[in-house]
C-alpha cells in the first residue's frame, strides 16, 4: 500500500517496509508517546508510524500531537504494533494478542497489517487438523467479535468453514449453546449461519435443554432460545426429522405457563406451517424468483369507518369491530377519528374521554391476545392525540421475543398522500426469518408498488416477480408475505401517521378539497418515511 503524507511534508513511502527495529532503542529518534492501559507507555517515531497509519499521520502532522492515547490496549499489544510498523512484519503475533492487534489496525487504518492479521487467522485455522472445541472456539469467538465490534465479516467464512470441514458442527453447537443466555444476538446469528440447513442441530440442543428444564422446574424458555427459534427455518427440521420437530413443540407447549408464551408458540407453529405449504424455501444462491400465487395487496389499506360516529358510538364500535385485528390498527382508528372530530367540530371532546379510549385498547390487548409492538416504537407518538406508544410496546428486556419488527423504507418523501396518488415504488431492506447466509448480490429486501384502485388513493402491492427487481439494490425471498405487513408513515419527529382508516378516500363523495385538507393537516411535517410493521 502507498501511504500519502504530503500534508506533513514527508514523501510518499510504500509500506510495509523494514525501517529497522533497532531505531526504537535510540532516545533521540523517538518523538511520540503512545499511552497504553495501566498507565504505561510506548515510545516511537511519528514519521515512521505516519507512513503506516494515515490516522497517526493526521494526529501528529496536522494536529501536532506529541502523544496518542491507546488506553484500551495493553502495552504488549501496542509494542508489537510499533515493532510491526518498523519491521514490516507481524512477527511475534499470537492468539492472545490477535484481537488487540487486529483492532489497532482497524482503528488506525493500517491496511497492510490488517491483511497480515487475516493471513495469521487463516493459518491458525488451517493448523487445526483434528476437531478441538477450544481451538474452534477461538476461531468462532474472534469472528463474532469483529462482526459485533467492527461490523466486519472478514473472519466469518474462515471460522465457519473450518468447523464444517472438521465435521464438528453438531458437537460445537451443542457445547456452545450450553450458556445460550449469555450470548449476544450476533453470536446467535452466527450459530444459525453455522447450522445452515441442518437446523436440527439447534433444535436438538434446545429440546434437550427444555427437557431438563421441565425436570427441575426451571424458569420459562429464555429470550435467547426464543430468538434462535424465531430466526431458524424450522421447516427444514420438520423435513429432516419430523419426530424431533414435533417433540420440540410438545416441549414448548409444556413449558408455556402464560398467555404471551402460548401466543408466541402458536405464531411459531403457524410460521412453520406456512413454510411447509410453500414446499420449498427459495435457495439463497438462486438468481430467479418463482412467486407462489397469493394475495399481494397490503392488508391494512384502506379500512372504512363512519367518521360521523358520536363518542359513545365510536367506543362501542372500537370494542366490537371485526376489522381491528391488532393494537396498531386500534390506535390508528382512534387517531383518525380524533383528527376528523377536530376537522368538523374544532376540537375533541375531552382528555378524559381520550384516556378512556386508550384504556379500552389496553383491555382489548389482553382479551384479544394482540401482540405488543416493537421496542423501537417506544418514545414515539401517534400524530394528533399526542399519546406515547410505550404502554403498547415490549420492554427492552422483552424485545428479542417480540413478534414484530419494524422495516424502514430506504427513501423518504415529502407528501405521502401525493405519492399514493400516482405511480411509484418503495424499496425496503429486510432479511426474512429463516434466511441466514445469503450470497446473492445486493440486499435482501422487498419492493412495494402503487397500483390503481377505485378511489383517490392507490393501494400498495408486494412485488414478487423477478422483473420487478431488475436493476435495483435488492433481491426478493419468497418467504416474505404481504399478509404479514402493516404499513404506516413517520414524520420528521418520528411520530406515527396512519393510513389504515382512509377508506373515505375511496368514496365517490370525496372532494379534492377534502383530500387537500388531510394532506395539509395530517401530513404536515415532511420529510416522511414509510415503514412496515412485519409479523415474524
């Protein structure tokens, strides 16, 4: 690599280069101090370090610093980093120092040394000739660490491939998941990726844990165990070992001691049955999409409601309407009706009446068994009646077991109702449950397009044909279903703006002035972002 340091007056030099480690012994040569952990230091020459690191070049050549803090690293790691910069080699790198050296190279952008770290890691993997849990654990943990901390997958393929080559997946997963509750979601994702189509390795381990749990009357199924099951393709387990699959759900039913857990088990079983009906999950390496005939219209657009209902009539309708099937639809109904009352009467009756409506929704959540909304919607308001969504969302501790995820459109728009009045598309990045490692180009995701309707606003349809995804940044997985989607908008303050109850826009009596009023008063804080609440 060629490092440019012209701004400091130092000529271009190609690194790695052997400048000679003996220079480190000269007290007159060293003009910069690197501060390490435990109040220790390493001395070096700023010019040589700048040749290797543009970050250090900026700190010393532009900001004129004479010391650089590297306080999260031990002196031994920083000393090896400096010696490598001087010698052009990473001689002396060990497993114990690998994580720190790799991170130093990433932070200070020493590309050639980062490549050497990858070579070291690959060599370490290749030296593991016989299956050893401790050796493979090192590879797996380091790969997971850089995914989690550096958002890089440079080591993942090397680590997972070694475990697979040694035919040690089953044993590794079984032992690694012994402490499943202590694992991060990144590590759980890598376990799912390691298992691949052999989902039964995960299922067998979790089933064994559930069996033990029943014997000792332990706590209910953990958040991390739920996460693994939510994100694994259990249909593959059903195909390879039906007895194991059935045994899993028997165990889940036996440890379900509350309504929320039973609801989750039901949704998990329902999703598996949907996958079975689809017969074959689309291979991740496929370049074509073979859609299954289905209803691709987004179901929450557009419901009808009598806007002229009195307060008492509205309360009764809210509690009995068959169109309200989830808590967000209920909140959106209150939101839209309140807004119309303001439009026609100048104000809503009272705050106490609004509170009564919201209390009714809370009661309906319990009686109807509605799932709570994702944690990410906490702190958000429903436009107009100004009520926080927090009471209807899962807590931070519950977020991994939430039955919904929020998927953002990659673009924004100024006027959602104007967008829905003409031709247009919305692109979303989304990796559906059951898809772990996808090698296809671009992002996993889906596209929604506007289609003509009988009313002033067009409805939205999920694109499922391969031609819809030509020349776009996303590719489609057939497991994505329109019936699991609920679309809404968020304004510049991230407040929710509903679209569900705009059935009035499909009335022959809808005037252009009526439409303009809703555009100006209901959607008046651009830019807006379309979002999808997706049932997983």
